[in-house]
């Protein structure tokens, strides 16, 4: 693959966009001044014509025409300026990620967080500075939901390989990702995928074509009645049409209200969805998965973008009935009923395709998010999958949420013959960070993304973590009870079809040393007997004895520190054997406690 410098490319494009933005702003200002001048000149011209040369009144149309022409040009410049601003924001966010200044500025995904999930909270999958925020740039909720689902549940290796090929295809398509970023207005996606899909799948009201024609004819008949009254003074036709249309409006009032309420609640911001579909349909993909997903959006000679655009126009015209004038005339011209019937006809024809369209576009957007991560981290490889489970064999592993300048890489290997690394070490030495690094990379590997390692060989693994288990004052749950409840989930998960990867940080620290030692050994034995593999960290050296009892399936490793000039120094390097030092007293002394 051709080497590239994402930061330099982003800066180059940003420079061009900022120059373009400056030109557009000058055009915006110039057209604004010109329109003000034309308006003032037109007013002066009209006054002059009316007071001096009244027979030239037709010339009033000239400044009005020029005002309209330049007004259209000004609106186009404003739209182009907004599009350029969105493109600038796209590259600024990319540079922020490269400079480790992205945390808190993107989509946190907190709405997808589930405190009972077996690893999401522990591995910082959602929230400020999370994996989701690092990856997500999807414009629609479909893309965001798909990415969240992939991060919460591992895919099988065959599916992961298809995603890897798709990500590799998308990796260097920077224009494509920019195009997705600039479509529509720069607002939070409001399309509710599940609501829209459920609305599409609900049985549509049967709408015979003759009924729609008849309703339109009744509306036209009432308009004709108004014209007849105004032109000939014949009020009988208008009266007849008013009575008939009022009866029809009343008879179908419930249908109109039910249909309008359902579609308005599900179909917000369909214009953005249509534009995203259109961008996805136009891109010439080569990866099999992308081509298959794109085919869903262009099946049976139809383009999903065109279909959604037609639905959007119908919904907008239906919503326009809330206008005071339209609402007053609605019962006579049957405006709401006409568009409700048209929307029901659309649902009858395309409703069952909506879910497939949303799922396909959501997957392509999620793959695009992973591709952006791959583009911005060219040194990160795709993992190699093996059927020899359990397996997590990593060289140069680091945490992807840490900047490269601060990350310390370590090697570790878990196999069916070596299942447990018991990691001891003093406080702040890096035990929890390593556990999270293993977990996050396992999650990234099994959703189709590159990993932060020089090499990773992995089997399909069900990840379970107990790193950030919290108590609950409202629920009356202690931290120890919350931890053992999580451990029960992990042990039960190990009984499932996929081998488990368990990540247990400071195991059972909420109880006395005797119960902790006994309970930790029992849990470790139970997990290993079920074919699971993983890491257990502790600063309690009594737990280090467990690895000796479980040899050759387990071994001790440690992090250590050293004191230099009264300051604790950590190297964050994983070393074999149990730790021989402790820093608790030194830490207490360093902050002024007399110990």
C-alpha cells in the first residue's frame, strides 16, 4: 500500500478549503451589497417614474428581475459557503484526532451505553474520550447504531474478513468520506431508524388509485366552484362542492390524523437520509461487501435515494397543512387527505424496503468510520484470525486511546496451552491500562478495524471485563456485590459457544485477604476449565501464588517502578515473574503524609 501522511493531506486540503471559503465570503458580501444597492435603486427608480415619467411604469420590472436573479445567485453562494464550512470542520476534526485533541468534541454514543454490558463501561466503549467517539463520524443514526452494535458484539471471523476488505477499499477514499460529511445541513441526525423501519413495515392503508383520483377531482371541483362564483356569481356549485368535501374530510379525518401522526413521528430529516443514500449509491466500490450493500440501495431498478426523496416531498407537503391559510382551506381542498393517501401509497410500494435500506446504509457508514481510523493510523495492521482458540498473540500492543507519543508497547501471548497471565505490580504502574488495551484491541479486531499493535493473531473471543465496576447507592448494591455479579456473567459467558477472554482488574479487592485468595483461585480455575483465557491483575502478592498452582496454564508477570530523586518512575514494561516492590508508602510520602 502506498505510504501516506494523513496529517499533511488534511492540512493541504484545509488550506485549499479556507482559500475557497475566503472567496465565497467575498462573493457573499459583494452580492449582499449589490442586492441592497438594487433594492434602493429600484425604490428611487419607482419614485422617479411615478412622479415624473409615469408612462415608463413597465420598467419597474427591470430592477425587480435583477433583484430576483442576484437573490438566486446569493442563495447558491450561501449554500456553497455552508458546504465548505462543513468540509473544513471535517478536516479539522481529523487533525484533532491526529493531535490527540478530539476527546469531548464528537459523538460520545452515551445513549448506547448499558451499565450491565459485560465490557462496554470497563473498556470505555462509550462516553467522552471513548472508542466510539474516536471512531464515529456517521451522519445518520443508522450509521451510529450500526457502529455501536459492532462494538458491543463480536462478529464471526468470516464476517470480519469481509469488513476488513471493505475497510481497505474505503481507506484511501478521502473524497468519499468528505462527501458524506458535507451532505445536508450540519445538524445532528434526527432520522430514527427503528421508528422509520417499523412505520414502513406496518401494513399500509389500502389506497385504490381511483380513490386518489376522486379526492383530487373533488378538490379541483371546489376550486372551480370558487372561480365560478368569482367570475359569474354562481354560488350553487361552490355550495355543493363545499358540502361534499366537508363530508369527505370528516369521514376520513381519523385516517388522516393517524397516518399523519405516524409518518411525522418516524420520518424526520428525510432529506439528509436521501442525500446520504445518494452519495453511497454513486461511489464505485470494489470490495464484495460494499458492492452487496450498495446493490440493496439500487435494487429492482429503483434508487433508495430517489424513493426517500419522494417520501420527503410528500411529508413536507403534508406538514405544510399546518400553515394557517392551508389549515383553513384544508377541509375544502382536502390537502392533508391527498398527501396522506399519497404517503400510504408510497408505503404500500416501498415500505418493506425501508429497513433494508437503513441497514445497508448504516453498515456502509460504519465501515467508512473504520476506514477513516485505518487511514489516520496507517501503521496499525488488521489482525490475523485463527481457528486455534483461545488465542490472543500480540506483538507491540498498545492502547488505541493513548497518543503514540505516550503509549508503551508490550508483547503478550495467550493460547489454549497458556491461558492465564497473573499481573502484579504497584499502583499506577500500568496494570489497568494493559488490561484495557487487550480488551479494546480485541473489540476492534472483531468489529473489522485495524488494531494498535505491530502484529495480532486472534481467535474468535467473547470478551468479558471487570475493570470499572461501581456500586449503586440507589440500588443498594455494594461494589463487592456488583463485582461478583459481573464475575458471574463472565463465568456464564465462558460456558457459551465461543471461548472467553476475561479481563479482571484488582480481582475481589472488596473483601478480606483470606476470602479474596480463596475466591480468586476458584474463579481462575473455573474459567480455565471452561477453555477461557485472560488476564488477572492484583497488587496483593498472595494472589500471585495462584499462577504457581495453575502451571503450566498460568504464569506471573509484573510491572515495577523505581524511586529517583524522590520521584517515582514507571517504565510500563511487562516483565516475567511476580513483582518484588511496592510503592504505596512512597506515594503517601510524596504527597506529604507522615508514614
